[in-house]
C-alpha cells in the first residue's frame, strides 16, 4: 500500500524541481497538493479504489494533471514526471534542500556554477571556500551552510516519529489481518515514542510464521531483504527505514516485547535485578532454578515487572533515568494520559498562515472532542504570514464572538502567537494583549544571538504581565534545525517566578520542549500546555505526540493546564 505521506513526498520533490527552474505557478500547485495529502485523514489509495481518478480530483488543491500522477504513484510506486525532472537536473534536491539556508533556487545555482549534486559535493565546496565568492552568498552564508551540514550528519538515517509510526502501524495493521496471526505489536524506540527513529521492530504471535515471512518479503515497499529465517526477517523499505519482524510464541511474547522495547540501559538494569535473585531474564522469559532453565513467566510485561518486585513501567519511561528505583519505591508518576487533554491552546487560522477558517476549526475541534481551542495567529512582525496588527486582531475577535454563538459545544478563545522582538519586547501593545484570553509569545527571528542575549530576550518577554505561554521554547525543528542557544535553566526559573506556562509543542516537526527540559521544569514547579500548533484541520489531531513527549518528561495530568476544565485552566494563567 502506498501511503499519503509517500505520495506527498514525491509531489513535494516535483515542486522543488519546478521551483528550482523558476517555472511559474506549477511549484505551488504541487506543493498545495502535497500538503493536502498530508492533511487528509482518509487514505488517497482508498479513495482511488472507490472512485478512481475522479475521487482524487475532488481533493482540494488537486487538479486533473496531478490526480493522474497520484494515480500513477498508487499503481506503480513511481511518478514518471518526477523521474524526468530528476534526469534533467541530476541533483539530490531532497537532501540538499534539507540543509538550513539551502532552497531549490540555491540548489540550481550551486549545480550550474559548481556542479554540486550531493551534500558531499556541497561540503567539499564549502570547506574549500568556493561558496563565498558566488553571487549573494558570502562568508557568513558559507559558514551557515557548513553548520547545517554538520547538524544533518548528526541526525543522518533518523526518521521523524510520525513518519516512522505511520509506516510501522500500516504494516502492523496489515499483518493483523493475516490468517493465523493472533497479536501484533510495534516495539523498539517507536513504542517509547522517541523523537526520531532509526529502525522498527515488530513482534507477532502466529501459528503460521512462514506465511508472515513470505508476506513481509513480498510487500511492495520492500526494496531489500537482508536476511530471513523461520521466525525472523529483516528488510529495508523504500523510505530507507529498516524493519525487523519476529514471530514469537505466546509464552515469550511479554518478555520479547520488553526486551525489544528497550532501551538498552533499562534492559541491562532489569537483567541485573533478576541476577541478584539468582534468575535469568532474556527475550524468551524469566527463568529460575539451579541452572536457570525453569520458566517462571514471560507472557506479559506486567508479570515480569511484578516478579522483579517492581511496579509496571510505561514504555515512555524506559530510559534508565531513575524509573527502576521509582518503580521499586512506589514513586512512579501517574503520567498524563493520551485521552486527558480537553483543549488546545495554539491554533492558526486563515487569518494568517493557517489554511482553514475559524468556523471550520471549531467544527473539527468538536468532532475531536475538544472543549476549547485558542486561535493564536501570528502578529505583524511576521509579514510573510500576513501577521495581525491591532486593527485586524480586533476584527478577528468579533469573528470569534460570532463563531462562539454558533457553536456552543466548543469555546473558541481569543489568542495570539505574539512575536518576541530582538530586544525582548512584544509585537503587540499591552492594551491589545489585555483584551485576549490567551497570550502566547514566541521567537521567530535572530536565531543566532549569543546565549546571554537570547536568554535575556526570552526572560524579558515572559516577564510581561500578559504573556501566558512561551510557545516552542527552544525553536528547534527536529532533524532540520537545532535549538537556538539559550540557558533553559534560567528560562525555567523565570517561568516559575513569573507564572509563565511552558509549551510542549506537539507538532512532530518540533516536539519542543525536549523530555529532559520537561522533567526539570516539572521538578521546578512549572506548568505546561500541550498544543498542536495546527495550521490546518488535520494538524489539530497531533496532540498524542505532545502527550508522549510530556510522558517521557514524567509529566502528570495536574502539570498540564489544558488537561483541566476551561475555568480551572483559565485560573492557572496570569
């Protein structure tokens, strides 16, 4: 099966090739189509099976020509037009464009002037000082590109959590439908909800192991089979992700799930604890007896932890960061649950760079069971997003009043994502901020400030008496852009002193705060908001990634303001 994301990637690459050649209109058309597929909850392949290309053409942003290419991708896994563009300009546009500061037009200049096709070519040219003399480049651009390359190297072969999860869950669901399959679970770092994923482990209970091996080897997305045996197969997918599938007996499933969930240090600590009792723990079970061969348990993880004298440890906590001692002492946190959030306090509408009107966002929030959402469009400093000034934000408040009257099942809060200016002042005056229900503040510029200056800038911003929440506090983009240099200990202390909420941004491209910062802030008594940062309807349904991040940081329901009813949440704001 070809997923929406896989097709969207091909469309996005076509957009980048067309943008590189400065072909008018068409790049945006392919980009819009790619975003439309990413934002869809329904599988485009299912739409095609039901209604053919006519059904695809009904997707907003998809015309006849692009619908035909989507059909081709569904049928063959390829798009000939993309192959032709790539042959015409043989550059690795996806990898090159992933370097901060390098866009499609820059890629074309680099190819024409220096023959650069790959990131390795770019690195050699930059280290040789060949970029600084190109038009519109210079030494600072060259240094920025080198930093971007170094950052990408550190995160090579790592997949964003949501990308890996989509692929893994698709395989899991298909395996679950095979005859003889009793149970399927995804293990590894995916089960721990790590921010990025290297590979994927899937465990299966089945009385037809051979059929499972054959099915995996024959999947259309498999490009290479590393090894296969009676109960285990290792393959590589077209996306580049490696997948290991193991069929295990029911009596060992819990032990195997525990072992392959990890992490390594957590597993070692469990084995050491078993060894102190004279037992042996491995992926087959917990064993005792004089020779360590007497099976004690292994069907479930819970019985293994119980035998070891420990409370059950949730997968997100299994990082060997004190969870085993806490489990022994009965001090594990009661983690915020995946169904605990009642609201979402950062949502963008089509008043700025969001795609959908406020009314559509309200209806989708109701469908998702939200009790309240905050519309937090950008402010005037971000001209590229058509940010709101004082006049337009007042007009938006009136529209929110109308939507609230029409949809009483959800409360639409008047908010802002107010830009933090270079000196730490805010992009809207206090008299406007005072009229809003929620004031979020965030950094969108001058990322390369010194640590001291950036820290002072943020501390000044959150010290404003109207600033309720610091949005995406470190500014990172996972695998694409490092966080800006800021003293998070100082920011956490300032947040505590000023009663500012720190956001846990659930957008899979951000996941900001990091888990270690969440845990430090929680210990300091700082509260959090888990927000979608949605720019489209589908974007509202990503809160589970932020919840997972909060759980990895040991956060509990009481630490999350939007896990509280509306009036209780409001009392926790400034």
